[in-house]
C-alpha cells in the first residue's frame, strides 16, 4: 500500500461504459477456452475480501469486474471475452502466495490485479515472475517491490512481471512531511508504525523528510497490529509534547490509536497514509477524529473529469460495496492488462499466441492510455508515471480533500 511541492491535478479522458451487475467468478477453466467462437481470458484478482481490510479489497474486486464487463460490452478485444477470478488473501502473505500459485495453475489467467498489501506482494512476486504472469497492483506503495531493497542508493528492478498504478512511499511519506511542516505548521512529531512492510517503510520515508525540513521527532514507537490497547503508547505521546502523530499502518489499528491518544489528553491530529484513508477509520476513531489527516494516491476520483464515466457505471452496476480508495486504480490496472491483451492479439493476427502470458507481460511495459485516474503508463521499474497524491482531513463524519499535488525532492 498502500503511495512534493504541490501542483495541480491533471485530468484525462474516461475509459468506457457499463450497465451490468457484479459477480466475482471462481470457475474459470484450465486453459484459454473457446466460447461461442471466441476465447475467454481470465483476469485474476487478489485482495482481502474478508476481514478488517475487506472494505478496500471488495472495492478492488468490483472495479476489476467493472473493467472486464466494460471491455466485453464494447467488444474491445475482438474474439476475446474477459472474466475475473477473485481470490481472498485476508491480508496475509501466506494466503497471497497460495493464491498466486493457484492463479498460475489456471492457464486462462493472463494477468492479475492486486494485491492490496505490500507484504502480501512480497510473497507473490516470484511466483508470478517464474510463470511470466503479469501482476498489476492498484495499491502497493513499498518502494522495494520495484526498485529493490537498496532503492535509496541504487535502484534495481526486481521482477519484470510486476507493475503498479499507485505511486510509492518514496513519494507519499515525504509528501505528507512537506504538508505537515510547510502547510499545517507542525514542527514536533511522534512517529508510530506497525512493523509491517508498508507501515514501517512509510514511517521511515516520512521521518527522513520531516527531519530534513527542520522538524523534530519527539519519540518513536512500534505497535503490535494484533492488539487494540494502545494506552501505553498514548501516554508516551502525551508526555512527549508532540504537536502531531504520524502513523505508518492501516485503519483497523489507526482508528483505535487515534481515539486513545485523544482520550489520554493529547488533542493533536493523527496523520497516516493511504492505509488509513477509509470511512472505517472515522468510525473506529470516533467523534474526536476531526482534524486527523491521511494522504492517498491520486486525486479524489469524484473530482476528476476522467472518472465521471467510471463513477456512473459503478453506480449503475449494482455493486453493494463502495469502490473505496483504490477503485479507480483497480479499474486502470485491469484496463492495462486488457490493453496488453489487445496488443498481443492484434499482433498475432487476431488470436492469442501460445506464449500469451510472456507477451502480455512484455506488452504491459509499453501500455499508455487515458484512464480513470489520468494518464496510465509505467516507467523502467514498472512504477506508475502518475505521481499524484492528495491530503485528506476528517471533517464531520467524512474525509474531505485538503490539497492535491506531487512531491519534488
């Protein structure tokens, strides 16, 4: 996960239409099957469909489903019908790896959208890469996934089959630091993380930039994400004299943490990344969460001219759950796979070649189109070229956009 002097957001053209209802298929065959004179191509989906993060995961699944149905309705790739195979990783790396193995075994799968969590992605990347099966995440923000463990000093692409439409924490953390120091005038921060790949990495890039700007780190703490009692941490925050808390992690812990910090007497904002940007955070944090902040990838989908069709089609599709924080990016991730399939089919005389997976992965590198979230393309590491982010604040009982832009170091 879940990704700047600030500049204005850039909008692009919308990506397609749809009216059908949602369903996540789990019954794809063991090869690219012939159906009605055409070929069925499966787009895999891996996300937490149950558990604490299911609000985000279901938004991912539904948005991929929407992209597949839109492509089918438009007959976008002649002779090809798209379907999805959605699998639940429960935000657990072991489950993600099992899902990756199962998706690889299904020869009809020519691309996978997901996962949500960077720690889950770490367990899946090699499985997909060994099979030359493309993976496009709408939400992973850990820089090492694309640029290697030493990305701060030497960037080396890890897997040619891995791509993402979300920007990284190498940008998201500093973006938050610049906003807090320059715009919100916060000078003394207490930094907390959940020790997981996403949370610790995000807290690290935030801290580096905040100190570089001249800010002071009043204290640091690592929490156990399996607990809900943060009273000891809340006391440390109060005694530190910090005027803001930065949390690297996700909303199931961030909400109670914010609530308990306020209850301990520290009426200061908790700030986090895209992992806390969900309505559930506000429910968990309670009435004192007003003023808490989150950064998230991109600009608010509802404000983008390029996303109007997506929003309308999602509503018309009858999905029970919200598209949530990563809906637009999930649609664009699926559409990138669809564009790659189209390229491969067009280059092979209107049909899929025997080595379709490898060719789809290769085609993805050069995909470029106007998507829901703006221009969609990938750099030499497989990272998104769109590096837009937004700061959101809790106002009333909802998130409201404060400022959109990009980070320039």
